[in-house]
C-alpha cells in the first residue's frame, strides 16, 4: 500500500487556467506543486534549497517537480499541445499553518508599511543600478523585500520586450506591493492600481539609495512624473517638447 503523499505548500490559483493551441490533442496537465516549483525557482529565482523549504519538501522532490514541469512545457511548445493548470486542493497554505512563503496571496489583507512593520515587496525600474526613467521600456526590475527591520535583496528580474500590461502582470506574479520608477503613463498607472500596486513615480538616482530613502520616508521625487506623449510617433524621445525632462512611459 503506497504511503500518503506529504502535504506541499503552494500559492493558490484563482480558478482553472488553460492555455490553448488550435490543435485537438489532449491538454497536458501541470500540477499545482509543479507550477509552484517553477514560480519559486524560475520566476522568483530563489535557490532550490530555499524553494524546497518553502514548499515543505526535500530538495530531491523539488528537482523532480522542476524536471517534470520543464519537460511538460517544452513538449507543449514543441508539439503544439495545450497546457492545463488546475487549482490546488489539499496542497496549499491552509488554516492556521504558518505560511512558508509570505506570498501576495497570504498578505492580501495586510497593510503595506515601511521597515519596522509587516513584510513588503518593492520593485524599482532599473538599469545598471540606476532608476530607469521609462516604465514601459524598463529592461529589468530590482526587487527588495522588507521583513521587520531587515531588508532583503536586491534581486534583478529581466523583463524582456514587454508592454506595460505584461509588466504589470510580472509585478503581480512577483507579489510586488510598491513600484518605484521614473516616468510612467496614465494607462500603466491604472493597470497597476487594478492589481493593488502603489506607484511612487518621479524617482531618480541609484536604486539602493532610492530604496533606502523611501523606507526612511525621505525620498524626494519629481511630482510631474506622468508623461502625456502617448499619441506621438515612435521616434519621440523623452525630453522633447515638455515631457517632463525625461520622465515618461
């Protein structure tokens, strides 16, 4: 008789998700624990040992989950198969158990505070250690996390070539609660507001200095950080005809 499977801690999905192709072949199933292994190791870029600890499994089990998920996704992409993700049932942050991850799902009712308060994840649009001035074109986010008086980070997350909608989704997946940036457009601000991300715009300088000043409540920003040139042509450059001195989306 097989022994019962050990409970694994994962972030709950909101509903069933399915990514379809045009083919009629059966979809490949990615289990909730496999998706959690991908989220921790590939998206949040934590070590395999830390990921295993957060999930409550051995490192060997985590490696098997990663191998299975990577193989399934590669097969789906190469062979044109759909992918189906089901929400977890027993494998989730449950009841009064202390959460192993403190992810955004577990903090959704907590008030964002500065250092000395509850945990908070901060993202900064960045390039080469400086605050990048165009949210919609930022090459990366630098991520920090506060835990009481402790500041963890930085972690640098590349963004790829994505528009502001995809960038908002990335910040949501990372559990970010505060975005510090240079310039940002109104549409991007609305997208971030919908997912509960507080925008601190008009910042400039070294990322580490900006985050330290923000946590102390001493960050100085340009109040005119919203750019309004979205109807211009693609050759428009920041700083042209009154776009706020380089602060734009």
